[in-house]
C-alpha cells in the first residue's frame, strides 16, 4: 500500500454534501415506513406466538446492532492509528455508528420477552437446576437489565462524542480535535472490547445457560466486522452509482475496504474453527451439546452452508485483485456475506427455539424488515445532517490521493 505525495484534486465544496433534491434525502422517510410496517406486522403476528416473535426480533436486532458496532469499531481504530487512507469513507462508518441510540430502542421490547428467550429468567427453573442456581449472581433479571443499559450507554456515549467532534471539525478545521479523538480512542477501544464481549455473553450465549465458550465474544466481534465491511462496500458503490462522491471515493478506497472484508472473512473462519475444534477435541458434554444440536436434523445442512458460504466461497471469490476492484463483483460478494452474517446469527439463536431443525417463519422476515427499516432511517437521517466526508480532517487530502499497490 502506498500513498503518492501529489496534490489532491480541486473539488467544489458541494461535492462533499448530499444535494437537497437528491433521492437519498428520502432515506429517513423510506426507512421509517419500512420500520413501522415491519415492526407493526411483527407485533400483530406475534401476539399468538410470543416465543417465535421474540426470537425473530432478537435475530433482527442483533443484525443491525452488529453493523452499528462494526461502524463504531472502524471509527475508533482509524483515530487510534491516525489512518490517512480512510478519510473519504470514514463517514459511512460514522453514520452507521450514529444509529446506535435508535438500535437501542429495538432492545427495549426484548426485555419484555425475556421469559420466552432466557430459561434462567424463571425462578422455578433456577430452583430446580443446580447450575443455574450457581450462576444466579450473574444471570438474574435486574443485573441483566442493568448491564444492557450500561452497554448501550457506553456505545451511544462513544458514538455521540466522536460524531459530535467530527462534525465540529467540519466547521472549524481544528487539528486539536483529531488529537483529542486519537487520545480517547485507545481507552474507548478497551471499553468497546469489554462491553461487546459481555453483551454477546448476555444476549446470545446465555440463551443456552449450560453452554459456555471463552472465545465467543471474539466470534461475535468477527461477525460484526464482516458485516460492517460488507455494508461499507455496498454504500461506497451505491454512492458512486447515485452520483455522490464520484471523484472522492475511488476504486482505490473500494479495493481497500474489499481487502478488509476479505481479511475478516478469514479471521471469522479462524475463530469459528478454533471454537469448534477445541470443543470437539475436549469432548466435554457441557460444551459439545451446543454443536451436537446444530449438527442434527435440518440444522446440519445449515451448519455446512454456514461453513461453506461464510468462508470457502467468499474467501476464494474475494481473493483476486480484480474482484475487489470491480464494483459489480464486490457488491455481489458484500451482499452474499451480509446474507451469511444473518444466517450466522439465525444459527446462533434459533436452535434454542426449534430444537428439531430449521423452521422459517414469516416473523423472521417482518422483524428483519422493521429493524432494517429503523437502521436505514437512522442512517439516512445522520447522512443528511452532515457532510458525506469529514471535511475538517487534516488527513483528508491524503485520503483523496490514496492508491493501493
């Protein structure tokens, strides 16, 4: 990778902003309509099937949360490393992390469905199970709710603080703001790592409180990164096709995002295989039950599809340089991986409801439509209220001349 010391192109300031009459200004309205339709239909359909409602709602909520968290992580790492290449695309991630306060709204109803989601939330279940009684100090409803509030308060606080300073820098161009964000990024990454790890334990691993994996937090984190780089690839390509940032976000930036997507496909596979292999090799009943259930019935082909579709296919597809430099090919790979990421979350959650095998339900679609609509509305609202790139970033000119070698 190299960045040539040449003058950046002379661009009119309007190039960096969303035009008032552009179709993308309607994203908040379109997203809101989808959210109301999807979530309203979900609540109506789920009145007679509460377990399915809350499990489907959880999958959809975790999917959009993973994109928002991935965006937050990307922003933090770019500031921590003083990255120069990413200025032209960093605001895609900033807009994604700006959705966190709205995504938090999706988790509030889930607290009402804890009885259908979490076996350990029932007092009689704890009384009759020595293991649940042993874990009661951690797995109890008040502490669980308090931790969830703490997680979202931390994530939203980081997203709002970094987003506010980035917009302030758009207006003032103060270099000191970049230094402040760089200094804050390291402790923020530590906080991010701790909260995301424990949130994955709470909202996913505790669905089966008898199972445990010390690597599970990294597994969920890897999925978040695959999701955000797939999302950033799609947005960067869609912006270009919509006539936005045509001279700003180039094939070089898309190539670099494609490289990161390829890297985290491999990282996800490494963590997933490490988790499976160590549990298989150890052959401890408390650990193997998780995979035994997912390798039986119609969950077995889903597990195979996940291994092949989340790693083997995208690994070899994204490997050539030409694919990462082709908008159509990269978009196809990104869409595929978003679908695989969704399957991964479905595979983590749904066997706790459908023990005998996969049982797709209309609620899976309506909850995803509603959660995706809310994410789209929040993303569109954030992109309307600020420039499409961080105009005041002192490294923006470096990004405009970036080239991948």
